[in-house]
């Protein structure tokens, strides 16, 4: 089966786990509260993070914004 660009994307949680970081460590590195990281990873609140904060997490996780599925 041919892999599409969409199927190559990963979640914020997967990006964090791939970098071997806990939510607490991601919070400390990014300045984003643990609660907001949890909600963003669960997808319970689509307005949890600003685009600048998502970009900061992508930088910490070593992935591009276009690699993340929302």
C-alpha cells in the first residue's frame, strides 16, 4: 500500500515520546503548563496551544510543524 503524506504524520504525544521526554520535562523545556500539554495531546481542546507554542514543542521534539497531525 502506498504511504501518503498524511499517514507519515505523528501526534504531539508520539513526537514527545520519540524524544524520550515526559510531559513534565516538555513543560519545563517549553514553558507550557503540564495541564495544557496533556489537553493538547489528548485533543480535548483544539485551542489549547497557540501556534507559537506548537512550533516551540516541534523544535524541542526535533520535528517540523508539517510532521504533526492535528
